[in-house]
C-alpha cells in the first residue's frame, strides 16, 4: 500500500472516531449520564480549568470551522443539551470544567425551558445575565422569559428578584407588554410595576387587544399612566367592544379623574 494513502486512511479513521466520541458526549449530556460524560471528557484530555472549546470563524460570517475531531465537542453544544433537558448536575459539572464558558450562549435556551435549578447555576456563573439583551432580537432576558415561557412566571419572577430592569426593551414595547401578550398572570404584571415598570398607553391598548381585563382594570384603577392623553379619545370606544361592564366602569371613573 502507498505509505501516503495509509497515512490518509489512518487520519480519516482517527477523525471518524473523534467525531463519534463527540457525539457520545452530546448524547450523555442529553441523557443526563454524568459518569459517561466524565469518562469521555477525560479520554479526550479535558481537565478542570480548561478554556471552552468553540468553532472558529474562518471568514465571518460565511465560513465557520468546526471544533477539531481530536478533542471534546463544542462547549456551548454540551451546555445547551444540559440546559434544554434540565440536567442541572451535568451543567454544574461542565461549568466547573470550563469556568470561563460564556453562559450567554445558552441563556435563550434556558429562558425558553424554565427550570429554577438550571437558571440558578447560570446566574451564579454570571449575574449580569438578568439584564442581558439579545441584540439580534432587541429583547431583554426578561422579555424572552415572558414570551418563551408563556404563562409561566417562574423565571420572570426570579429575574425581577435579582434586579432585572422592567423598562428595558424595544422602546415602549418592553417587558410589561410581553407579559400581557403572552398570558403572564396579573401577579407578575403587578410585580413589574412594583419594581418600577412604567405603565404607558401601549400597555393599556395591549391589555384591550389581548382581552386581559384583569390587567386593564388594574392599570386604570391603581396605576399612573404616563401618556394618558393618548388614550382620552379612543379608550371608551375600544373598551365598549369588550362588552365588560366592570372594565367600562373603570374607564368611566378614570376618564372622570382626568376632567377634574
């Protein structure tokens, strides 16, 4: 056999074995098999305190070079599998191995798969995630938690408890509107306001559009609406279409206050 061909064949075989080992690492994270993951990473020469392993751009943004088959799978991929499958022990182990791992890379997945233990680990690793902004979507972590975890206030509550800004977002279209549009309970909406969220006309119209009568009545009965003049002309007409007497009563009382 041609010696050069033999070397090429050997390298190809070694690469295939490496890729298979990386796939097994990913599967271990998905399945929550910590012992298997530890064995595989050890076999790949990974040790505590290593820098995270990630693909590198050859020519941004056209071409991305995968991680070498001779080493471990991409750190962000392993973290992601632990997060979306809610394996806190796997996540804790990976963060101990890779102490500089950028947890922002899996934050969106964590917000979309609410799990208190998972989020606690990410927050301990990087407290700044509570006010992280996803630039490509112009959304904050609090907005994503409200939309991706629709109807589930677990992570929005934790974010607020740890200092998330309830006013950051796309102009006036911030966390409060996201909470209304995505079925978050009135208790969370009230907590946002108690944490400093401004109630503007866009939040009131969002409550009308979503038929969130509980939020609408709370805004009108208990909150200062900062751009209330915008609502003066159309509010009663819009609420009449909801055919809800309690909401209409709140509107009439609110309008009466404006004329005093």
